[in-house]
């Protein structure tokens, strides 16, 4: 490519300030360096990392940025009049929020990978950016390297999206894959994920579904032109999923995944994260290991799916740099991030009002009339049973029930009544089944 | 949503002229009508179909556009000073090319779904649009409803794409799925696809790979910032794929798909469409029925895949209307379609220089020394054999060979030599195997 290379001197220089230089920040530095010629060719601009704010100046970062560009004064970076674009990859609410607002007030374009911040205060930040006429771009906050924010905002801008179902957390998908395919226990699979660097030492943000819930809030907000925050998202982690659940799911033609579900129904938004059974024929069922995917259903487009690496320095940096290129193009060619002119204020449906199918596993007493009593409890709460059978015999007898679509509150009231029955020794599992049944 | 509806009078009116009103055109009309409120909310503009050019004025179109807006004078539409955006869904080279150039000269934004035109003359049309400062958008020309052009041009604008492998033709994927899963013959599967409306009465554009080759040219051009036309794409259809090939592939852990492959290697572009075996574990292997998918490998992002309906009125119209919304936003808020500032002129690798693995099926004479003669032919052309075994016995004896990665020319020379051997009765199949082997 030497022949046609654009010389540096032809190109406008765009100066970037980087806030944070951990895994994603250092990968972003490397990408901006390694792909400088492609970026120059595509934008006509040279993107230069002018300053990098870090907490610890003495740490080695493995990036090709001169030492004198590092500072521990992040405020100086976002207020530097020479800087055009600020990249925030610190994570968390503060100081990221204050720094981003300062950057917007100083008329910088802002790119962030911060899911916590966007899922809780995205509305405030987007409004500040719009008021100032600058970009606030956050493709990297959901799905790592998977392009999903821009496709929803732009490619599907003429579509009515009905639902978005995602596998948005790579760690839990890895754990469930190992449990399903290799028979590992949850404990061992988590330990392995930690060894491989997929899971943190404290894995609760992943395992308990907090990470996926934040991403669900962002996707729901974009897909339905409304405001959903992470606090609006019902959340349940994978710790209760057992090997027996996985084996029974398999026999029924399902796999168990931690699903992030955002759905628009009768003017209300459903937003929830929980383990669920889905059919092996569903495209999400074949998303294995630490991969992520987002499955979108629209009125006109039907089913589409976006698949890729949901985390990691390289993939996340690709989304960050894609946003940087957009910001650079807007600076040099005009235009801006296109956001809805008006947002809806759709109510978020209370979780006990959702309707889905359920799988339940009970330990029951080995005596006649058990099924009649249990079935009566379901019937009295208008939960209709689609299938029931016994696993094991005698003292080992367990009962598996699959319901038709029912309301969560009715199911919970059924469970409450069941717990009071003498014939029910223990309710071992309750999992939702996401199916085509309506 | 009634409460917050924007009244028509608040919104700027953007006038659209539609060229062609067949399956995609009428679906586009319906979508612009059904989603008018969403589009108004997202853009602040009302999009109105002002004129529709059709060949036959007396045909019923099942669209909610007043009869007096129909005309059979397409030139009057593209030159109408009232019209802001022209949508071309006629297809084929002429008159589409002339009409699009006229629209550009009249400063219209242009949206097209025309793969034949973009794959053969896209460079000329894009240059004309850029010179005039208007948009030429063509998301719908590849992958139907799947967002792929914009994600490649924008989301991956900071990435170096190494390869794009697609299932880009729904008809052939449907046919191969039915042959694989239900044992249908090619003939019966094609007939069924015709009955279902997936295949034309003359199915050759699909079955012979012309449709996929055009789309491959468009994807290769965008992915590698260069110009590849459909004539540059090596093309081979699915008519030679037999039930035995499919059964043997299955036994080897592969499925047979019509793959569209675009790859950048040592500064050269590979662009080819042919049936190939891919591992059942590959994400493309689970793309069934008439679905399409595009699998992208990038230096930093790793593997990503985009999946959805590659044809049909609704999905294609979603992409058309997504582009219309982009054009509307550019008209009302500024900005433009972002294209590379400079294109490379990468050479397209001659097909006989590509390197891949091969599967071969022979009918051979039932006598000693056959394998030695055949192996010698491979060896003399530097094609290394990875595996060989016999299928059937006696007169029914067939030989299956899988090679290591070899050069296409060497393989062809091997085949030439094999055809001259007395022990080779017939070379029944030659299929490429797309694997991880390098």
C-alpha cells in the first residue's frame, strides 16, 4: 500500500484525549496506531493521541505513546483546547460522568465504552451533548466488538422493533457452555473462566446478571426510542442453574442461556435478564463459549442477529475506534450522531405482569394423589400445565412441569401455595422458557 | 403513543420519488406508510411518496398511494424539482443507471437496492454522487434486511477486515438445506423453492451463483476500500452438488453451502462464489433455509456475523427505508454518507492462484495399484493428500480424497493428469473445503 499512501502533511490532524489506559484503553491506543493509514484513507484525517490520563503514571502500558503525553490530571485533558475528541474508558459512574460533562462543555466529541454510566445516566449525557451540538457515541458499551448501537439507531431507523433478545455477557455464556457441553459444575466452570481471564476475581457482576442488565437497558432505550435504566431491568443470575436442569432442558429440545430480553408489548416495555430455556433451533442456541449475540425481531425485517466477541480489548477497541472515526468524519465533513427528535416515555412493565412459559422441578412425596393436589394448585391460579412427568422413583421421585404461557404473578402465587403443601418436599428449580408460544 | 404524537404540521416534509413498484417497491410504500410516525419521531420530518414511476399503470399495486401519483414517465420523476429523495427499485443496468445519474444531476439523494448496477458500475455512480454532494445509498443491494453495508463502512471504519464469507443467496441456501436435511434431489428442491416463491421460473441467476457474485463484489469493494466488480468474481453454482457429496460431507463433520468469499491476502483480493464444505461448528453452518449471513473476520474485532433474511419485500424494504431515513437526516440535519477519501486499486487474484483444501470423489477401476497411481499424480503437482478412503466395493468402488491446502492451478493440473489415467473411470465431484488450515 506504500504507493498510494497519503502523507501526514496532507491530512488534517485530529487530536484525541484518552481517559483511562487499562485493557480497552491500551488496545485503543494500539488500534489507532496500527490502523492509522486505513483511518487516514477513510477520513482524510490523521488521528493522534495527544494526551492520556491515568491514575498511576508509573505503570507500564505497552502502548506506543510518548511518556510525556501521560498525565494523572484527567480534568486537564478534557479541558485542553487542542483536543478534539475525548475517549472515556475508565468505567463506573464517577469521575467518568463529571469528566464527560466537562468534555461536552468544552465542545469535544465524546466516545465512551461505559455501560454503567450510559445505562443509568445516558439520557442526561445525551441531552447535554445535543444541547452543545457535539457527539456522544457509545457503541462499545454493549456487545463489545459487535456493531449493534449504530445498526439499531441507523440501519433499522425505518423499522418498528418488537423485541431484542441478547446473550450479552460472555462470562456467563462461557460458564453455561462448559456446564452444558462438558458437564462441569457451576463452581468449576466459574473457576475456569477466572483462570482464562473471562471472569473477575469477584464474578458477581457477571454471574448475578448486573453486567447484562446494564446492556439490556441501553438496547431497550435505543430499540424503543424511550428511556430504560438498569434499575428498571429485572435481574436474576445463573447461580441456581443445576446440571439436572441442563440435562432436562436438553431432553426437551432446549438449551439454557442467560438471556437479556427487551420487548415492546401493548405500549409497555419488558426488560429482564434471567436464565431461560430456548429451543435448540433458535439462532441464539448456537452462540457458544464467550461469544455474544443480539437477536432482533422487527415488523418488516423479521429476524436478524448480530454475533461476535462481547468483551476483550481488541473487539471493544474496534467499536471505540469505529466511533472515533464517526466523530472525526463529523468534525471534518459535517453531520452528527443521529438521535431521535423526540423520545417516548414508555412505562416499563412490572415484572410480575410479564407472561412466559415456565419449567419447574419439584421433589415430591411418594404417595398417591400427589399430582392431583399439585395440579389443583396450578389450576386455582390460572396457570395451565402443558406437560408433566416424573423423574426417578420412590424417595428419589421428582416432578417436572412445563406450563403454558402464564403471568409471572400467577406463577409466583402458585409457587407460594405449593410450598404450603405437605406433598411438596422442595421446589428445586424454576426457569422461564422463551418459546414461540403466544 | 397517541399522547405524544407530533402533528404533521410541525414536521418538514421530505418528498420521495419511487422508481419501480414491484415486490420491493410496494413493500417500501407500505413501510413508509406504516412507520410514518416512527420516522417522524426519529427525524423530525414527514416522508411523503410524491410520485411513483411504473411501466404498467393499470396494474393493481396494493399500496396506499393515490392513483394520480403514478406515472409511466420515470424521467419526469427524477427531474421533478419538488422531489428530494429518489428510490430506485427497478433492478438491472438500464434504465436504472441513466435514471440514477439524472437524479444525481438534479441534486436528489438516491437510495437503490440494485445489486447488478452497484456491482458493475458502483464506482462511477458513487463518484457522480460525491461530485454533486448527494448521497447514493445501497444497503438493500446486499443481504436484504441484514445491515451489512453501513456496519462495514461505519462501525468497522477503524478495523482492518481480513475476510468476508457470506451465504448471500437465499434460494440456493434453501435448496441445499432441503437436500441436506430432507434428502431431496437438487431438482426437487429447486422445484419446491419455485413453488414457495423463493426461486424464479428461470432459477439460473440464483442457482448458478450470479446473484451471489454481484453481492460479493459489493462487499469486497467496501471491506477492502477497493473496486471489485461482479466480473472479477469467480463463480460456480450448485448444480454439481450431489446427495453423495452431502452425505460424505456430513460424515466428515462438514456441511455444503454456497459460499461467497472475499479475502485480502498479501495485498491481493480473492473474490469467489462456489459450493464449499465448512465445518459444522462454523457459525455459517447453522444458517438454514432461505436465511443469509455475512461472517467477517477483522484484525482486532475477531469474528463477527450478521444474520437475517436476505430477500423478500419486507426485509429489503427495511434496508431501503433505513437508507431513506439516513438521506432525510442528512437533508435536515447536515452530514452525508461517509465514503473513503481514497480507494485502493488492489489487484484481484487470479482464481488459479487461490489456495484452499479440496474434496474429490472418483470412480476408479477395481484393481491393485490404483491408489499408488492416483497418489503419484497428486504428488507430481505438489498437492498433498490429507486423507483418502474407499467408498463401496467392487464395481461400485469410489475413492474419496481430502487434500491439504493447495493451489487451485496445481489441483486443476492434477485433475487433468488423473483424467488421462486408465484406472480413473470418472471424477465425480470436486469441492473446495474452507477450513482453518493454513
